[in-house]
C-alpha cells in the first residue's frame, strides 16, 4: 500500500500515542461521603490529563477542586516501588492519581511521591502527615475506620501515624531482619489474583490483620537496565515464581496497634496455597478466602484473631479452575452473606446463612454476573452488574434478597459501571456504547432518573476524528459455537472489498475485547489502519471471559490451540463474506495477544502472512505460577500441553513476516521470552525484525516509546501487507 496514504486519514499518527484515547478522559474513583451529601472523584484535563480531586455537593451542585502540591504524581519522579505498583494496577494517570476516604468522617487521604497527605474535610487544604524525606516511601496508606489514624508500609514493615500528624509508630517487626515482607501483597496476588492490599484494619480500629510473605527460597531473576547512562547499580532483582517451581509462602497475622507479638492464623497445612482475600467479619472474627495452588479448591474461613483457630464456613471445588470475583462476599447485619459462585457454569449470586448453609440462589440462568455493586439490607435488594441481555452488554440489576424476579435499573444498551451511595438511593453511572462516548451521571436507584450530569463528552478529538463504530457480528467456529466479533470496514473510497485484513487479537482468559462500549470505537490504532484501507477485525475466541465456564475452560491444559483455531475460523468467515483478501491477512497483539500473533503466524501460515507481536509469552515454563498453573497445571503434570503451547516448538513452520517488540525492563513477561524466540529463529534461519524498548516495562509509559512503536507497527504492515 502506498506510504503517502498515512497522511490522508482523519487521525495524525502521533495521536496514536496519546493517553487516554478520545472520549476516555472521564472522572473516576467515585466515593460518597458517609452522610451521602457529597460525592468525591478524580478528574483532569489535557493529554495526558493532570488529575485533581473534586467534591460535588449533591444538594446544590457546587463543585470544589483540591489540587496536588507541586503537580502531584509525575512519571519521571516515581520511586521504584511506585513504578512497579502502577504497573500492577495498569495506572497511567498523573497529578492526584489515587485517594481514599475514611469510612466514618470527612477526611480524605492522598498518597503522593511516597509521602502521605490528608484533607480534613470539604474545602480543607491538603496537609502532609508523613514525609519520607528521601528514604523509603510510604506504601498503600489506609485510614482506620474512624479516620483518626493511617497505617502504611515502609521498608517491609507496617507503621501507624495520626491523621492529624505525629511521629509514626512501628506496628510489625522482624521483616527486615529475616528478609520477609509485612503488609504488602506479593507480586502474583497483585498481578494475577486482583488483590492489591496486604493489611486490613479491624472494624474497631484496635487491630491490623496483615500478610507476611516469604520469597527468600525463590531464586532471583535479575533485570539489567541496559539503556542506563550510569552502569553502577543499573539492575533490579525480582524473586519471580516460574511455573512448576517454588511458590511464595504466605502467613496471615493479627497485630494490635499498640504493639506486641502478632497472633498467626491457621490457614491450613499448605504453605503454597494462595491467600486470595482477607477481611473482617462483623462479629470481630477475621475472614479469609484461600485457594489451593492448582486453584481448583476454595475455602472460606472464619479465624479467631486472639488464638488463630480456623473454621471452614464453606468449600467449593471445580474440575477446571475457580474464577474469583474481586468482591466475593457481602455480609449482612444478621450474619447472612451474599456469595458469588460459578458452580452452575455461570457466575451467580447466592444468599447464605452465617454457618455456611445455603438459603437460596438470588440469580440464575445462562448469563454471568460481573460484580455486586451493593446490598440494601433495609430495602431487601442486592444490586449487581451482569451480561444478562447479551455477552456484549453490561447493565445494572436489582435482585430481591427474599427471592423473586430481577429488575433492570439501566435499560440503556451498552456498558454501565456504577457506584452506589450508602443509603441505596442514588448511583453514579459511567455509561458508554459503541456509538456513545462515556458520560457520567448521578441517577436514582428506584427509577433510573438523572439527578446530576457530572460529565458529558467534551473531548475536541471526538469532533475532529469523527470515529466510526465497528460493526458487531456473530459467527460460528468450526465446532458450531457462536463467537462475537467486531469489524472495522475501510472508508467507502476503498470500494466494497475484499480488503487486506489485520486481526487485532488478545485471545487469552480474562479480558473481553468485543462488547458494546466506547473503547472499541476509540481504539486509534485500529481506526488509523482502517483509514489506510485495511479491514480490522477483533474476535473473542473460546477461553475469553463473560461467556461461562464451559466456553472459557476450552483452553484447559491446552493454551494456544483452540484460540488459534478460532482466529482462523474468524478470518475464513470474513473471506466467505467477501470482506477479507485471503492472500493479505496480518495479525497483531500485546502480551497474550503477542503470544497469539506468534502462534497464528506459526501454526496457521496458510492464513496469516504478517505478524507484529508485542511483549509476547513464548513458552509458558517462563511465566508465573499463579496465572499459568490455573489453566495449564505444572510443566511436570502437563508436558505435552506446555510443548504444544510453546511458540518455540513451532518456529520451523513460520513463513510470514514478523516484527517483535519488547521492553527490556519488563518484569512481568520478561524479555527472556523474546530472546529465547530470537535464538530459535536464528537456529531455524527465519528472518525477523526486532524493536527493543530499553526503558520500558510491560506497558510502555513514555510517550516517545509509544509513538515510535506505533509508527513501526504501521510501517511494517504497509511494507508487507
């Protein structure tokens, strides 16, 4: 294709590096004050937006802005600890990028640059209550329930400081002497179990439950900063638990805020089991959700904080694996609790008595609950989001705790991300669809009526770029299972087709690519390639989320097989419709999508002619325990699955053009994956192109890096497709 077409589209190529995408700079992190009179959230302007903390008076509609001292969080000022945590959380925002609110009272906590700031009430300025003064930063600062104290982790130990400001007091001891860590979530808990916290205040504020993790027995994996100007100290060491090898050991302790020896909880006899969740029951017992290492058995525990004694409230088993929602349990005042389970093959809600006996199912059907938004005990309702209408939809529903028909609160098509107030009278609705950029409104829970408009789409790029939504389609795979896809057709000037085609892929368990939400339309790389005359296609193959366990578990012990077949089936479907030119099909993706791009090029060379693979896993014996073993077992248990799922085993079949992209500082998918593939390509005499990002981790954060890799990706497809 002619290179000069790059300048003919609506979108300048440098815009592909901008964050966030058009229309996606929206308010976020909503919290209601304890009396529900005020709403607090983060919002900013510019590209990237520099966020401030805003408070909305819900009676008057008046807004108050609280800005960060000295500009707040900035990418070039991050400590190593902050940088790695932001990678885990996929956080790219600057300014005030995070905050939290006390459960009781009006105080708001803002962590900035390793220091801790507090605003004492609406309109009050931020004042610093902890200054790390160039030493180790404060990590994960968290209010006590009454907002009078703040616990945080520094250099592997937990400290407590008064919210009004004072000298911090050390609560836990011994970690630095032994090489363990107190109060932080280990790498795999953050990356793979969706657990960010490592300590938990008791409801009365007298105790802190905390995790201790021990990774000393795990060999160090060293990452060298090859692009550093100064070679002294230009490396970092990580205890990385490779699949099939020793795992992190975790203990759960309870310490009193005033000091003393902790009480260690009895979590069972398996030192390599996962502490998936921890929380406090209302009666003062500690709660925990444990997963065995294969992640096929879950136990909900009640733990005595004074003795450590355990009792099992309920146990669940699954022949494949257990998908754990972020919030699995919501306790009621009478000891009953709402529990999420995939026992029927779809994630649904159940009401349990406090002793672990089932009272009744609350939802059922061949559709999946996403998350519980809130439980209104007085009104007898549980509010949740779900894919009830279709796997491409996400809406808010209410289910009676006493059982009965469901009520749809948000009938508008698209995706609804919601935050409920404490009284269960109002909710914040972040709503988008393929043809609707996100808006943010405050609505009534009873009838969905709009009370306040918090944000309307105002990004000037929306008018300038005139982004066209993709077409959502369904097509069967070779087994007859219905798959959902998104087709981005080129502009009319390129004729009716068939077109050179690029598949934009992820393909792994977890993320859903194809849904009725704005971020599909706002994908600028996809829109840019469409403007150059390519048909771009996305497909959610078996293994992806929100379709139930039978759909997802097709990859059990055989990753890299059914996913490739489905992508081939998708291309064949496009060819049959006269849309795709079968001689000019490329594929691109990042992370699991990079892995899929490589496997499609290697295992289906008759279909895919060009691949651009970013940060790919190339062999799963080089990835972490928690993710890999959930789907594949260990390399010893499943040697054939690991061999067949490795790109390295299929290099000899590669015929097409290949561009590899990887950050040399990637501590998640190590550059070693790409290096092993390069060695195999050389041995096989296979030509390839390589783009290294010496200063980047798994998610490129520097704008120059993002723009450069976008240019290289586009040029590669233009040259070879």
